[in-house]
């Protein structure tokens, strides 16, 4: 019998609450639902985590990569973790010995495996999970991404130089395009990366608010070329997922910012949801709502490269969904992009008098074009938006592949392995 198991000791997986930016990436990625959260912390269920490591690479801050050698009977409970403001210290050899754990057993400690009943249930009834398909590595030609230059404990300051509504005015839904300038502070950022904004003030128990994560909507050389600035796409939150009235703390703070205001910024984050840089590489972008931010950044960078005449890009294809045309961010600017530059497909699910259409419906209508791209190793696929769209989009890709005579298991595995299918949903 394994010495660690015999002694009842494990390496318990924990999340550092001081570094975590509450982006939900770990919970969305975990294939066994071992991660949960409340308004305070993201935590790991010791009795469910199987140490598969699926959550490690996607975490933008590294807060997920923490472990403590613990006697099984003293493993930190969910309730304990939810109340933490910082990680507890590793138990000393003396403390472990007092708990009946020998030094040899502590050295042999391993992550606990899930119960056989759970494993057999999952084997009998496969469940869709993004970790099966989403890449955790960038495309081979992606630029180097700098991350965590300004961690949550030491944010930098940016100045608001622009703020306007990028959806049609006069409707309930309101999405803002925010431009932040970093002045003389270096803040290198790539398309597909994100930053965190720290709302001012404290929460109900007197703690400083956690940073809220937003994808960058501008290309690598700035919202204005050559300037040290970035743009964000932020929807004002006025209701929860059930439609109940609520005032989103961070989104309303950001949407109400005035030119000249300063904000606390952390990041940048993300080293895998990056665009390819090699000639003739194709980009298929599938998004809803503010998930358009990284797609705008990638499109604008390719547009600038095209204008320079120094880069031969491949195809750009966009599938963009919203409830109505009025709620679609950047609708006007999208219409001005040349059709020989980008293939735009818009889906509206709440247009009065029209049937509901979603991005996966449009993908199936364009199956022949998508199948050709799936066969091309230079094609890269990016999905960003609401979590609810993720399964439908991936299954649409699967159906397109199968209908074209492709083996989806082989294609899907290659897309993930080569960093060519990226999923970022919330």
C-alpha cells in the first residue's frame, strides 16, 4: 500500500485568494466540477479534485497552482477556504508528525483520486466539458505575451482618455468602449489578453474589492497606433442571469468613468488565447456580446497589417451574436470593413417578427466554408462570450467536421494540441 495513503496524507489543491482575480477560468475548465465559489473566493473540493491539472495552465495569474501537504482528516473544508483572505502556511514537519504523519509519508503524499463510483458514472454518461477541446497553448507563431506585470497587490494607474456607448443609444442594453492610457508606464499587451480593473472602495465586510477582468479590445500597438493605451468593451450590468434587477459594481463604475478619471489596473493576463502571426494563417472568430473585444483586437491588427502592405494574411471569418442589432457592439464600424477583408455573419436571437438565430445556426449554414478551414492546418478558431454558447459552438464544429467526412476526434485533438481552438467564456 502507498505510504502516503496508509498514513492518510494528501497534497491538497488550493487557490491563493490574494492573487486570484475571480475570472472563473478554473471553474469553467475543471472537468470534474471540483471548483466552486461564492462572492468572496474560488475554492477546491479536496474530495473531488483528482489532480488532472486541467485548470493549471489556463489560470491567468497562477493563483490555482498551490498545494499543501495535509492529513486527510484535517483537509481544509470548503467553508474554511471560502473565508480565507490569504493561504495558510504549509504545516511544519513537527505539526505533521504530531498529526501522525511521518516524514517519509509526507514526502510520498499525492493528490487524492476521485471515488470509483464517480469515475464509473462519468464513463457511463459522458458530459460535454470545454477542457476536452479548448487549447491551453498559444499558436506556434503567436507573439510572446507578458503577464502579471502588475499583480493585485501592486496595481498600476491608467487615465481614461475615451468612453462612449458602442451600441445603439436609447435601448436598455448599453455597452461602452473605454480607452485607458498608461502614460510613461510600460504596459505591453497583445490581442486576446485581458486586464483587471479594481473598483474603488470596500465591500460589505470592509475588504478591498477584487479586480474584475476585461478582455482587451485594441491591437498590440494601441487603440491609437503608437500610443501606450488600450481599449475595453464593457457592458453595463443591470440584471442578473435570471433577469432580476441588479447593479453590477465594476461594470457600472467603468461605464460611468469620465475622461480624465484614473483607475487602478492589474495584469496583463493570458498567454494562450493569442492570434497567429505567420503569413496566410486563417482566423475564425465566434462571439457574443462583449466577447467581441478580443475579436475586435485581432481584426484591427490584421487590418493595420493589411494596410501596411507588409503582411499576407489568410481568411478572417466572424460569427457574431446578440439579442438584437441595437445591442450588437460596434455594429456601425463592422459594416464599413471591406468584404474581401473579413467575412461577417451576424445572428440575432430577439428580433421582433423574426425566428431566433444563434451563432451555431450560422456556422451550420456556412458548413462548406468551415469544413475547408478545418482541413487547413493554418486555421485558428476563437470562441468568446457567454458560457451558454460554448457547447453549441463546439458541437457545431463537430457536426461540420463529421458531415465533411472528417474524424472529429482526430481533428479536435489536433486543434487543441496545436493551439488552434481557444475557448474563453464567462
